[in-house]
């Protein structure tokens, strides 16, 4: 049997990376790993355990607490859900408060280093599609296929807003927009593993195509 491929999908927030990767994983029989969930998991831990008196996150405390953080994906009815120290936090990691802080957590070198091993271990056996910001550039530079996803800011804001609304969040569209702008800025400008297109990644702009068309386009490159 030929070895299954390793696919890296990076790109801007709310380009549909995770939902598209999930469907492609099913079609090709691959494991899907949403690496953003891991950064969100640490942020959720930080919001619960590492707040300063003024309500902001004590980054040094988060870093010194890393040895107390066990993040693990479990298959629940065919969907990989994230557990933090044995507790399912799949819903909590999507809370807007987590989105507000996650990029500040994700720019810390110690935290990125902590999560690198988990990500690489999963890809070792092949047969994986991993989505994030630095998968093609840093985590899996030898991936068989690399894609970099983008879409207009307006379209991405609309998608994230509808997604949050559907999950019952009371949030206004401008707050969603500001969060996307701020995260993309921090993610692209950070010193370690910034969000950028790998030289050998294929650019996928899905501003004017829907989810199914984006999936077909990506699959058309995979032999
Ligand atoms: O993919 P998602 O939007 O859930 O990612 C949340 C945040 O996690 C990103 O805005 C980014 O700060 C961080 N992240 C990262 N590297 C990855 C995946 C996510 O820095 N590989």
C-alpha cells in the first residue's frame, strides 16, 4: 500500500481551513488535526488559572505552568474533540474571550515549542491533514502538499459572524471584524513562526468560491 499523504493547510483566520480539512480528511481517509485548537486550549487554561489581578493573563505563569497542561484529542462520534487535563473543552475553546487572547499566547516561543512535539508526532506515520499558521513553513516543512488559504477580510468576517451566531453567541459583526484584523496582524508580525505562505505552497483564494468548490480545487492538486 502506498503511504498516505501529509497535507499542510495554512492561512488567515476564518478562511475555512478547519472545516475544509475535516471534509478532505474524511474523503481521503486521513487524520485531521486542527492545530489552532491547541493554542486555544492553552489560552482557555490561562484564562482559568493564570489571571493577574487586573484581569489580564500572566504570561510567565502560563509558561511555568506548561508541565501541568495535558492536551489530547479524542474521537467522539467521528469528530476529534479537545480535552484539557481530561475535561472536554471543545466548545469552550471557541468562546470569543479565547479568540481575543489566543494570538498573544501563540506568539510566545516557549508555548510554540511546547506544542511542536505533539504536532510532529501526529504526522510521523503519514496520513494526516494539519491546518494552522506555520504548518508548511515550520511544523511540517517536508509535507507532500502545502496550501495557503486566503479570502477578503469582508468575506471572512461574514463567515465567522454567521458561524458564531449559529452556535448561539451574542456578538456584533464589528467585534468579529476587529478580532480577525487583530489576530491576523499579531500572527503575521510575530518573530517566531509568523503566518506566511511557504515558498512551495499553493495559494487558494476562496473569496468568490464556496466550501465545496474550495475542496474540489484543493483535491484537484492531490494525486
Ligand atoms: O485556527 P484558529 O483560528 O482556531 O487559530 C487560533 C489562533 O491560534 C491563531 O489566530 C494563531 O494565533 C494561533 N495559531 C498559531 N499557529 C498555528 C495555529 C494557530 O499561531 N499553527
